[in-house]
C-alpha cells in the first residue's frame, strides 16, 4: 500500500480571503498587489476560468477578468492558517515535509495501525481541514514523492487520487512530458520533434538520446518517468538547510543578472525562516554553468541572520569567489546552521540586522495595506527592468524534481 501523501491546499490565499469574507465565495477573487507593477499571488477557481493564474502581471489578469475582486495579500493571516493546517498533518505522522505554506509531503507508512491506510489518512486529513478550518485540500497518495505530487494535482480541486504500486506504470505512461520537472517551453518542442510526447516515451527511450538532448538531467527525468524516486520525506525539525533555486531557459550572463536572482531567492528563504522561527549562520551560493559544471561557496557569518537583505548581501559577497564571466543556467541560495530566532539575540545585539528586520516589517505592513509591491527593493526593480522581457525571465520549475524550487535538506 502506498504510504506517501502530498497534500496541497486549493487556491490557498484566495480561499482564506473567502473564509474571512464569505461574500467573496463563488466570485472571481484575485489576491495580489493592485498597483501597475502588481503581480497575482493567487486566484480563486472562478477567476482561473478566465485564464488568470499566479505570477501573472495584475494588468494582464484584470484584462482577462475585469470584474474580478482584487484583494491585497495578508501574509500574517496565511501563515496563521498554515500553522493550523500543518498541525492537522502532525496528528497523523511526525514525518511532515513542508514545501510551502500550503503544501507538504507526509510519510504515513508507520501510522497505519493507528489511522488506516494512505487513502484513509488522506481522507481524514481532508475532512479535518474542511470541518475545523473551513478550507479545501487536495491529496495524492502514492509509493513516492514524485508520483504523490502529480496525483494531488490531477484531482484538483477537492481531489483524492490514490496510485497503487501496481498502477504506477498505467498512471504515469499517458502523462504529457510537460509534467516532468525541468521540461519547459524550450526543451519540450525538441522532445516532441523526436517523437517523445508522454512519460512512456521517455521511459522507453534510450538513455543516450535523452542525455544528448539535455545532458545528465535527461537520465534523471528518465528515472522519474519510470516512477523511480527514492527521496525520503524530510521532516522540518531535522531540516538542516533551507534553499531556493531556479533553472533558466536561457543562460544568465553577468553578475547583475545573477544578483537579481539571489535577491528573489533570499526573499523566499527569509519568508520560510520567518515561518519556522529560524535564524541562520551559514549562507551558501550555488551556480551551475551552461556546461553543467557546478560551483558552490559558503560562508559562516559572525551573527545569525534571517532577513532578506542580510541573506542577499551574504550571497552577493560569495559571488566574488565564483566565476561569473560565463553563462549560468541555475542559481541557488541556501541558509543553514540554524538557531531558533532570538536565541542568539541574548548573546549579542546585531543592530544592523535589527534595522533590516524593522524594514522587513514595514514592507510587510505596507504590502498588507496597499498590496504587494507597493514598496519594492530598488535593486529588484532595476533587475526586473534589465532582465524580465520574456527571454531572460527565469522559469520557475515546479517542485516535481529532486531539486525543488524551495526546499529543505538534511
Ligand atoms: Mg496550493
């Protein structure tokens, strides 16, 4: 019986807004900054019918769905609900690995005698979330993380999709290659031209063909397409690092472009550390070059940090120790060597970090009041101008693959 669950809240931010303002229910709701530069954070299902999706510029979303109700994001409220959702997960197993505020992997192998099989546990979790929190989650139950994640997505919304060990091949075979992590708008057409359209095609193809096409990554997606994924569920308490990374369709050139990506990573890691009440002493940077060679550098700071600016600056200083003169296909930033927030505060007072934390709070408050992006870091605005036109825009990968976009490691 499959024992890995992937639980993902449906339209999480938008659903929380509906929960707090029931008059929004059933209407097209868009959560995001309403300013000219605003971006969609989340969209309710009625809004999605018009083609609105997250990460879309608000201007475009409003064109697609002019009668949508735009609500500024309230991150504090979402993390409050997120904690309640995760506490439901923890009733069924200590092995919970959060991927973001609203989704997690659960290993329930050892919970069976208490709560029933994977399907029964997924059902119980969905029911608890509905009855106690008034929200809807989708669940995938499978023998491993990769399949569980696809399964939860397939049932959405309010889904419960169970993939038995004996069904893995039938389940995966017909899926389009676009569902494979790292197969984007640039790689997919090449694959189609070689007659590779489904997971089955990838699973059957000769390793050297895929390797020739996309390098060593080809071998990895071939394993995934065959349903082979041996990654464990890493519970938060044992998390030794939090990292964010992205692979780009086109190689990044130059230090400025790279720094821009580090700022985005830093902001995601800072949010995650805030949610987990952590500060980090060690910061690492990872770069993968066009030829797939990899370089990583890390530094241990005198004082632990948790805010975006400090993480970002530490990352940038590490770039001085990397070759940034070549094309780069992936950038990553990581934080590790954690302390509970405030644990070190009693030992030494880092006035500068305090100042930035204050700034972070002010930005968060302004975001809550006026919409995300009201106050943007000047640096991010510049890089956005310099690099966003579609070609250079980073294509965030889904977390289907071994290197999820935002992940926790041991
Ligand atoms: Mg979700």
